[in-house]
């Protein structure tokens, strides 16, 4: 008798028990009706994320060597002394590049405001302050002589004539170098 009781008890509590679980009837289940949710679409007006970092201005990187600069652009039209840095400024057709001879490091890349556009990371941006705002977003700093945009430790400064939106030039430089 004890053996029969143990077998019966074991079959009831065993995971191998073949007794079907009671399934609730459909009318006993709670039903919830949900509205179909459409994902919200947001149109991005600020396209500044296009330039998450600054790599080149008119094809020149701040990591380029003097040799790479000449390989990309050929021989400069002229070479002038930069009075502020005491370095040479190489003038090419579409860009001026400041290179300190003692280090061979490119200090800055400058595009004159008289050009129709500038090429940032290979993408053309009209030389117009509204187009620059649309491409780069809100400036990090606004000064009397222009606006500064930062991406990491690299900066773009758009120089403007005082009291106007007319661009005099655009500089690309390493913000950590003084």
C-alpha cells in the first residue's frame, strides 16, 4: 500500500506527469485592445551632425606634413611671413597654409572670403554665413570679428567684417595649440 501511495504521489508532483494543465476558456481571459501606434517622425532642420568632426579644409588636414601639402597642391604661388606666429604662410590658389619650419607642423589652413565656397571634409559649403550656420549649427563662441565652431580639439573660425554678415575668411586650426 505504501508503495502505491508513493508512486501516486510521485506521479502528481513529477515534471514527467502527463496530466494536462487546465486551460482557461476564451471567455475567462482578459482581453486588452490597444491602438496601433505610429512612430513619431521628426524632420531634422539642423544638419550640423554632418560635420561631427573637422578633418580637412579645402583638402588640407592639420596632420598633413609640408611634403604632403606640396604633393597635394604643388608649389605655392608665394610665401609670406605670418607676423603672429613667426611661421611661413604658403599661398596657393584656393587656400593659404601656415607652417612653422622648426616643427614642420601645419598651424592653420585659411580660405579667403572672396571664394564662392569652402570645402569642409570634402563637402562644398557656399561662402555665406547662413549656409555655414545650416551646415555647422550654432557657433561655440561669437566674437566681434567672427564665429568659432569646435569639434574635439579642432576649430573653424569664420571671420566677418564688423557689423555685417560679409565673410572675410575661414580658418581651420588646432584649438589646443597656442
